[in-house]
C-alpha cells in the first residue's frame, strides 16, 4: 500500500512538488518562530541574573536595561559616584549586592566593562586560565570574546570609543591577564577591567567632561594618576575571597567622588520588603537618578515582540492550511484520472476500505514529507541566521536545538494531511465498479 501510494504521488510530480513546497514553508516558518522565540526568551531570562533594579542616568528605562544588562544599546548617560555612594555601600540594609558598571568603549565590537568582582558572583563566572583584573588597563575576557578574537594571556589591544570598531581608538593598551570559563550568559561576551581603565583611557584621550554618549568619565583631567596603585591579584579564587575583594573594590570606588560611572545593578536582600519594593519609585521621584526593573522592562519588550511573532505564526498556520487545501485539490482532481485504476483494484479483490486507506495514505505521506522538509529548512535557516545575529547582537543562537513543540507540530501536520485526504478517500471508497468499467 505504501509503495502504491508513493507511485501514485510521483506520477504527477508538479502537483506533489507544489503541495510539498507550500507545506514545508508553513511548517518551516512555524518551527523557525518557535525556536527563535524560545532562544531569545532563554537568553533574556538567563541574563536577568536575579537583578532587581538598575540605576542609571535619566532617559529610556528600556535603553538602560538593554545597555547595562544585555550590552546591545548605548548608555543613557553617566551618574556621579558621589550621588551613587549610598547604593554601593556593602552595609546598605536593603541591598544585598551592587555591581557598578563603567561603559563606553569596546574592542572589535565586544564591550569593555569597568566593574568590580561583584559581576562574577552575579553570573556565577570563574576563571579558566590566568588571573582576574586587578590594576588599570588589565583585562579578564569572557570565553566567547577569547574564542572569537583568538585572545590569549599576555595579548595586548587598544580600545575603541563606542561599540563600533576603529572609531576613536584610544592610546593606551589593555593587557589580557585572564580568561573566564563559558557560562552561557552575557558575561561571555564582555571584556572586564577596573573602572580606572575607562577613566584613564578617556582622560588621556582628552575626552573628560566633554562626553555625552554615556562614557564613564572624570570631572578632573589632572588627577588621573593620583589614585592608581599596583595591586597584587588574589591567588585563591574561592567565593569568600571574591566577595571580600568585591566589597573592598566598592569601598575604594566610593572614594572616587569626582568620577562618573554608567550604571549600577542591584539585588535586594529580600524581595518581600516593602521598602525595597518601593526603592525604584522613590529614586525616580526624589533623586536625579533613574531606576528601572529589568523583569518589568523585558516583559514589556517581549510582549511587544510577541505581537509580531504571533502575527507571523498565524500567517505560517494559514500557509499550512493552504497547503492542506492544495493536497485536497491535488488528490480530488486525480481521482477522475484514476477511476479505472481504482475499479480494477476492486475487481482484483480490493475492498472499499482498501481504496479509502490508499488515498488517505497519500495525504499523510505528503504531510510527513512536507513536515520533514519544513523542519530541515527551519533548522538550516536558523543555523545560517544565527551567524548574522551573533555578529549583530553578540548572542549565541543555534539551529540544532529541537523543541518538544515540534513533536506537536508533526501531529498538527498529520491532522492537516488527514483532513485534506478525507473527502477524496471517501469518494474513492465509493467507486462504482460496473459503471466505471463500462465507460472505459
């Protein structure tokens, strides 16, 4: 039966090709959207890292979140350390962890982040080789950066202003002193260094007090060397040591009251404390800083993106239904040419049920082949698209993840094929032997 159904389909290759292409396009588009949405949501949620609040300069809350947490946008501006000291204090009664960020530079499209060791705890990052940054112009790079740019311990490079490579390249070299293990989070895409590195780069470039694009800067061009002391990096990198050193770094940062940073990532000691929950609103209403909740902003972004994705998914299902209609028309129109063949099958002992199953099997064969072709197109297409998305957004996407929802998509495809073939199959089972043979 299977062989006979296949022979009947390939007997009219153009009809079969049209049905397969339509079915594959519909299934492929649904599969592509499912995988893309899943991976985008997974990346967004993973990089939330339990952060409750982001502080920065007044502007767009979403822009600040995308910049400070996902590193795919420009900063909204700078905030003075003087006005941020309370939030950096390790003894703050409401704040469990504060991660200061000084942004503005990059290396070949990968963002350079001036920060403290707090960021390692935030993303559960650890060293693969070398050591952590300790002195200005030392850099510990994420796994993805090291892999993509072929960086090794001891390599030197110059930073560029902004996220565009080669724009306003700075004078001083960064030195790679360590490489982090892969975490699957945004820290893999970052170059980590002390905030002093960012200040020093821009002070020597003569950009202090003139920058308006969110680069962390100094208010004084003449004191950039006074605070720099050579520090010995730790030899033991256990969590207690990292936490103690991070607190020490924050205390030292709090003393730099003439400097600016870009943002602070905050985690509360308790998410049920009413004061902590109201902190963002109080900051926005009573200070010159802006506070934004990452989960709220990302949920709003996903809702907006979801509207477009839902529309595309609806369009994909329309294509699947149209392909089902194409299968129906193809099978229905072929019955007229196959009446004599079907009548002969009845004469040779085939029952009405045999003819019914034969036509039904043809519809299901088309559905299965269309599904397989669509899944292949979807995953190959996503694999190609992943390269472009990685170059643009620095996030890892793959075309080789298969979702449980794709199993349900097969069920949906079989239902469409079954329904499309049902009426032709019923007609075939009711073939009148004597009338058909007498006409032939």
